[in-house]
C-alpha cells in the first residue's frame, strides 16, 4: 500500500490523534499525540490491510527548542505486504512519559530502554526500565540538546575521574627504562650463577 | 581498586530467585564476542533467567554524529560492525544520499554492491570461524581466516586499509577499482564455492557439531519477528525478509540471487542459512563483475569532503573561516530539511540509519538501528531454559558484534 | 529458497566415523601444501599502494621544506581533530607561513581525509606501518618529525623523492588548472583527468573518455 494511503487510513481511524502528516524523501511520517499510541500500534499491527508486524527502529528526537516536545519515532514495516510508515509521537518536555509498546513487540524492550537512557523519556508499562548503554549513576541524558559536550570538571562522572587519576599515576611509570633495568638485573643474576 | 563503583552490578532479583546460582559471564570472555556481559541465574546447569548487559563499548556515536558533518562521521561507521566495515560505509552513504537527494552513478552502485557482498563474506567467515571455535571445532577457524585474508588484501588494494576501510564517499566511492583487483576478485569468486565445500566437509555432518547445534535455541517465526530479529537469524526461522529484496538499494535489483530460508530456527539452521548466503554472495559478486558498466564513480552534485556547514547570513567580502565567528543560517539547498530512514542488509541483519536534518550541515539527530543490539536484546528470551553450554552456541549463532551493539 | 537438509548418515558411515575421517583427510591434505601464513618480523609484507600508514609531510626537493600553504583544509576536515596548525601572514605578500604543524598520531583514525583534501599534496599517509613506541611523545609528530618521516619513507621504500607521487595522494575536487603551478608535482599522464584512478575528476563528462579507454 502507498505510504500516503496508509497515513490516510490512520487519520480516518484515529481522527483526534493525528496532528500532521509529513512527507519527506518519499517516506511518510505521521505526527500523532502520545495518548493512544498503544492502541494505534496494535491496530496497525492487527489490521489485515496493513499488518505492520516488524518494528524497524524506535528512537527519540529532541525538538524542545523548536516546539517544546520530544518525539518518539516508530519506524514500522510490514514483512508480508512490504510497505512502511513512520509514527512520530509527540511527548511534551515537561511530562516525559509515553506508553510502552513492549507488549506488542518484545524487541521494543531494549530500544525503549535506550531511548530512556539517552533522552530520558519514560515508557509506562515497560517491564524493566533501567539505564542500558550508560553506566548506572550517570547524571543527565546525553542526547538532549541541552546536554553539553564537555561537562565542567566538578560534574564529571566519578568513574571517569577515577580513570583519569589512574592513568596519571601510571603515566609516571616508565616502561622502557623499567624493562632495560629488568634485563640488566636478569643479566647480573645470570652472571652470579 | 575501582571495580564496583564503576558499574552497579546489582541487577534486580525477582522472587524465588535468591536460591539460584548466579554466574556473571563476561565482559572479558572469549565466547561473548567482545565485551558482552551476561548475568545468568541458574538452577544446576539450566539457565532460568538471562540478563544481557551491554554498554561496555559505548562511545556515544549518536551524540558524536550530531557534532560532525555528514562526511566526517563516515570513518566512524567503520567502527560499528568492524568486521564488515564496507557494508556500514555503504549503508551510511546510501542513507545520507537519500537525505541529501544525490543520485549515484551506476558504476559506483555496482562497485558498492560488490564491496558490500565482499563485506558479507568476510563477516560470515569470521562468524563461522569464531562460532565453530566456541563450540570446539578449532580447525575451521584456520580455513576461514585463509579466505578472509584474501578478501582483506583486496580491501586494502581498493581502499588503502584492511579493516577500517572508509571506502565509499557521499555520492560515490573513493576511487575506481583497478583491473588487477577485479581479476583477483574474479579468481577468488571462482574458487570460493570449493572452499565453502571444505568448511562443510569439516563440520556439516560432524556428529559433535550436530549434537551441539540441532534443536538448540529454537526461535519460531512469530517469535523472531516479535523480537525484531533480522538477517540470517530471522530467515533461519522461516521468515522471508531481506532488505535487498524488500527495498532494493545499490544494484541489488539488477542482479539475480536467492534468499535462503530456514525451517526450524535453531542454531543449525542459522548456520546453514549463512553458508548458503556465502554462495549467493559469490554469485552476486560474479554478476557484478560481469555487468560492471563504465562511467563516473562520483555523482556530479556530490558534496566536497570539507562540507560547508551553513551559509553566512551576509556574505562578507574577504572573510574566511579563520577570521572569526560568522552568523549562520540553514543551508536548505544543500541540506534540505526532513527525515529519512534507510536500511541495508548488513552481514548481521538490517542496519538502518534514521536521519533528521534541520538544514544545518550536521545531522540534527541520527539513530543507528543496529542488528546486534536487537539480537542481544532478544537473547534473554532465547536463552531461557537452555543449558549453560548452549548459551555460547546461541550467542555465536546470532552473530553479534559489540562495536555495533553499543555504538 | 529453502535451505537443503543434509542426507542422513547411513549406519555404516556412522560406525566407521566416516565424516570424521573426511575431515581428517582434508587436514592431512593441507599438511603437504604451501603455508599461507607469514613469519612476520622476519618476512615483511609490502603494503599495497595507497595504504594509509604513518603520516609525513612531503619534503619539497627544491626548497627542502614542506609545501604546506596553511589552507587549514586538513585541520577542518579531520574527524578526530588531531591536526594542529599555527601560521602567520607574511607582511607585504600576504602569503601564509606555517609556524607549527602537529599531528597527534595516537588520536588519528587513519581515514585519509587530510591527504585527500590537501590541494598541494603536502600531507600524506605513507605506507610505513611499524611505528609502535614505548611512550606517547614518540607518536606526537611535529613538523620536523613529519619531514623526517618522509625522508625515512623515501629511504626505506627506495623511491626517487623528486619523481615519486602516489596516485592516491592526489587532491580531489580541485581542478588541476586552478592549482598553484610551481607547487604541483609533475605526474605521469595516466594519473591526470580521466585516467586518474582516484577522484572527483572522474565525473560523467569524463566517462566518455574513460569508455574509450576501456574499449582500447
């Protein structure tokens, strides 16, 4: 099915939810409100004409500077019918929550965890929402546009601070001369024997 | 000295699991193919629950990409799936070209198809080598590396590096293929099927191999789609999904090949699927060699490597980048606004790039859909109730690379 | 295409360990063939032309100095930002004079972008690949070291420093006519225009010339 026709179908089924339909490079993205995202995905998956059974990718995008929202982007594709559509669910920045779709796709589990980890979007109904790529105890969400590229020294993550101390300690150690002196010692020992 | 503060090792323990024996497999374990750590809860030798722990190799690629130009990020894609870097280069460039609306000349498309298939062969050979090594068949490793070495030599001749190739460019490829390299490749493709037969002689009907792989780690078709598996791991379960056929890119719609489909979805079927794919890849390369058209290797509207970031608000006479800060406005005719998701069939599965452009010279957001990440995510489900020795076989058969998983 | 199931082993094959013997026979056969491995430190491998190895600044045979014009293209394009350049403008002529040219080789990711964008063929990646060191300072190349790297490379490889130009170091995206004449090294005819294996000049307008070349 043509992507625009799919978008039209979604619009007919959920008239209150669809905010905008955007076309870009032959692909169609449907910007939707976050409230009915679970029902919408279930419908997309079960509707015999669409059968969007494969969740290609799930990620978050920070549009806070533009319109005060985050977007969770669902790229869906149908393996038997060979078409795809993109859902972009808007999540307001002051209330970063959206329903999880792990009950529909088990594979969404880690993708949602990653999205939570890097953008701080909370997925309601997710079985095990923890940090995944970043170490536990990390502060802040790096993929937000407000997150600086270089943190001030006092806000640096403790693990990194320790690592830097260790490397400073080890850099005083001169491997080459140590090796030479070891060789000299070994030579002296052999000479003794 | 600095162990436990680094990473909170405590994974939530569920009710009734406190009696179980826990094993932390990895992150420095040769059979986890990188720095993957598995927390296993075991009842005797049976795994009751498996909780994979990724992120040890996280380098923040998606954040880096937001601060580099499109061309500057290209060498970093080598470091995603570093055992078949060519395929990543191709995938990245195909996605950026879709975003920037660049039409790639036919010759470059054929060259890309060719190197992507070569990358698939190198990837699958390394997979077979290490997978067999994990299960206990040491000899296969040596045979696979012999052929992999030939291909890496070819990569070096084409691109100047064996692993981190950076061969493609936005709008084409770095340099044209030489006649000598093509001759070598033709000879390799001619010989390769007989080499595959050698590997098969070693393990295909070997009773130890069969015992270790048949009926282990079965994934049903429905389950595989649910978990988001792609590539040979999905096709072994009997689902016909191949990006090369579904959404053809490069020259895949101009060559003939078949997609091997498995039946049982166990470790053995995943192995068979990949072996058939090796043959198909050789077939594709041969067709590309035959059909390789003359012509340009870079698109006419391809951007320069030094990509302009955005237009200055007012063109200042005699100013240069070095003279100071210039106020910039979006450069919509070079980098049109919009978003695009493009995926290719890498050797591990579907490698997708989701780009959002805001008109600046850098991606506003780039998401990498890496197959390994999703496969490791599904490991918990597949490993439930298997023996601990089979966990190794299952990790091997899913073919994960942690560089791609953790990004 | 469904994968083909393997035929089942017969009883006789099972009893005689047939498939194990087959594997052993293959191993035995390999025993008498030439080894594919190389005894590395003794036997060195010649990398292919265009291998991206140790950095060097090409020593101009006339001036004995580097031909860098401080255009900063390499430092701008470098993905890992490991090139540091300081320059001042000569009074009167406005010509840029390079004060410092440093490359931190341990940060470099060997993408070869710097050599590719250089309009005067000053910075190159040579084919030398053995330069491990005991400390980090050794692999921090300043201008003198980079020029020495070039001398070492020329000496090691036996190339003629005046005539040698690697085709893979040719700049791209720059029309040859617009390049500063004296700074351009003379290259063989087959490396210019359409015959050039590298490059942006190999565009559609050149493809006809190339097609002729193929037919010939």
